[in-house]
C-alpha cells in the first residue's frame, strides 16, 4: 500500500520546455498528480509553495541557481525538494543535500524513468518524518503534563498533610481532657479551620484539572504554574486564619 496522498501537487522548476514536458509526462503517467511548471525565478516567485507537495528543481536557470532557490524554498517550507541536474553539476548537487535537498537525479534519458519512484519515496519519507515529529511533540507535551501534575500533587499533599496532622494532634488532646469543654471547643474550632483548608486545597486541585491548567507546554513554564498555585493556596490559608482569629 502506498502512503503518498492522492493527487500530489508537484512543482517543476525547469527552463528547458522539452525536459519539463518529459518530466510532467512520465509523472502523470505513473502518479495521480497536478503539475505546475516555472521556467525562471521570476515565475517561481509567483507560486505559493504552501500549495505544493514536492519540488523538482533544475540546478541551472537563466536568472538563478539551484542552491539560491533551495535556500528560498527552505525559508518557506520543508516539503521535499529533488534536484535535477546535468552530469557536470553532479558534485554540486550532492552538496545541496547538506543544504536541505531531499534527493537528486542526473538528467539523462535512462534516468527519467526513475523519477516517479524517487518522488514517491521522497514524499513518503517526508510524511513519516512529519508523523514522527508530531508523535515526539505529543510525547513531550504528555511528559510535561505528567511532571506538572506530579508537582501539583506534591504541593497540595503538603498542605493536606499539615492539616491532617494538626487535626489528629488536637483530636488526641481532646481525648485527654474529656471534661474540659473550653479546651474541647478550642480544639474543635482549630480542627474545623484545618478542615476548611483541606476542602480548599481539594477544590484547588479540581479547578486546576477542570480548567486544564495542566496544559503547560514546556518545562520552563512549570515553576511559574507552581508559583501561581502555591500563591493562591497561601492567600486562602491566610484568609482562613484571619476568619478564625476574628471569631476567637
């Protein structure tokens, strides 16, 4: 099964009309494709590269060179570029692979038959590369979300543990003074205050998840996200302490 899309959009940059026709003819015989031909840089400049899938680039044009056009193409898009060159330019064409070309083909009657398979191979490799990049991006986002959530849970559990330890401690004290209603009331009020803190922390976790703040996109953002969460919690803790102080 072929991976390449139906109706490939192929741009042929070639100043030789006969050779451009030959390339177009063999490609359309073997592939479902739409061909656009540019015979010069001035014609190339009018073409929207975002509407092309593959570029066949003649290395020598009357008003430009292949390496110059390759740089322009790479500034705009990462689609496959196949250099079509004469024997005398073969070494230079090989060098263009370092500059972003995907493949090259020497101009000759015997080689032209390989053009459709070279185009398909280049485009399939391009699709696989894009898919791999997308999978890597998704993995990085997931790793970041997991790390963010881990740090959030660590921060929130700190506040919950503090409150549960306080509640447990005052509950044990209350058992030591079963007849001292004043002390028991004081211990109960402290426990109620700590319960409010726990409730707020759990609500903060729920808010964090439901508003998708976990969509932090990179590790650099995590400290800022954690600072905002902790600042919000500490502000609420002070508010609860003040309410408790006003009642006493």
